[in-house]
């Protein structure tokens, strides 16, 4: 049977190269409202968390225990958990409620409570809230400075131009691991020629990255990945405490720290535990807060194609950016992977962050 030219042309649209899947909560293929997500709850005894989101202390995994001991402000926890989530949502969009008051209350919220607050809001309300809750007064931008030859002079020249054009941070990486110190030095020198005060990093393996920071060749790092389930953490030979220790090591040399997380990473690793992507990201953000990081790079990052293939994926990406700012974390929103083959879908996703403005 011959197909009409009209339908043949429609079949060639870029959006038809995208994949779309049905929700499958049991394996984590659901962005929000998984039937396996816990209900918000928090119990305290003698200044200590004894139950959180339905899990008694003796049954907590290492992420729950880290959050309970290091991420929650117990002085406001009772007030925060008793405040209706709908009231929280209204406070987020009310211009008469100062940002500081919301940050104070959110400090006592558990991961399930944070997700329940987001559940009350539509996309437009979340964009208004993101503009209000952004940590930086003025949004900034980050440039990636690389070239195929990894020539230090070319890298320095490109870094200088990026700085001159207003980028507040320059990031490079390497094709050949042993070139890392040369690339880091090149963009450090080049960026300061373009405009003083620009921060630089070289995205490489964490041990190498830390040594570069100790030698003064980088001034910020954001490749400290955290995850929302214990299985995903163990897969990476990490714990929340090891990440906190690494962050402290960077901070001891004056290197700015930003953790990395994002919806979909646990599902891709096969460790979702049936929880929704947004709930697991809320846990990641609480770990980030508890570890003392200045901010977080989130917005699905390298996993963006997965949430975008599911119902509500673009909304969930905006939601995780908003959650970061609610927790008073500087938010670098973006993707290291192709979000969609469709320019229309990519633009629709971008507008959620571009119009309100994220920190980076």
C-alpha cells in the first residue's frame, strides 16, 4: 500500500526519532507519583530522628541515616512537616512571602514532603517559584571549552573569548587522560586574560580532579555524583560520607564544590527500588545539602532522554531544579546529552529554565 506524500513527510519529522515508553513503576520508569513512594512523616525523640517517611531508624539505609543525621534542621522540622503541602506551594508563588522564610521551613522537610509540595504545583507556578527561589541574584552561564587537538594555546584563546563574552565559569575535559594538567592550566590562564574572576574546572576522574585542585590548576568542581538509592551508591564504590569527605578536601583548598545528580540515573543503573525519579532526586538533594556542598548540577544531566520519554518528564526536570533552590543550593541546570531530536521539544524543555533563570 502506497503512503501519501503528506504522511511520508510527517514520518520524517525529527520527533519521530524520539522514543516514548509507558510507565513501569516496578523498575523505576515513572517520573513522579510512584505507588511505591513513601508518605511524608517524621518522628523525633530526644533531639534525634527515630522515624522518617515511614521507615524506623533501625531499618534506615545509609542514605536515610545520612539525611536524618546531617540534612534536616530539627529545630523547624515539626513546624515544616505539619504545614500543609498546599500552603507551602502557595508560599512559593506568593510575592509577599520572603525567600528566607521558605528556605527556613524547607530545612525541616523530608524527601517525601518535598515531593508532595511539588505535586500541588503546575509548570507555570514552578517557573514563578524558581525565579523567586534562585540563589544567585542574577543568572550566570557556564561555557565548555574544548578542542579536538587539545592544543593548550587554542584552549587558552577559547577560554579568554568565553570569559570576555561573559561566561562566569569555564569547563574543559580531556580525550587523553594525561593531558588533564595542561588543559586545566590552559583554560585557567586564558580565562583570567579574558576577564578576571572566572572560575574553571577540568572534568576528569575524581582522584585526578582533586589533585588538580590541590595544585591550584582548577577553582571549582562539579563532578561529585550522588544517587538516591543505596544500590546505586554502592555501584559507584561510594557512600554519602565519602562524598562529604571529598567535598571537604576540595573546600580545604578553596575550591568551589557543586555535586551532580539528576532524575533517571538510578533507573538507568537498575537500582530504582521502584521509587519515582523525582523522589530519588529529592533524596540526592538532601544528601547534597547534608554534605555541605554549595550547590548542585541537576536537571537530569546525562540521563535526560529517559525522563523525557515518559509522561511528565519535562515537568519533573523543572521540579528538580526548583527543589534544589528550595534547599538553598546553587543550581546549575543543563544536560550533557541530547534531550530530543526535535527542536520544538528541546525549546519547550529549555524555556522552563530559561524564562525564570537558574543560577547557571
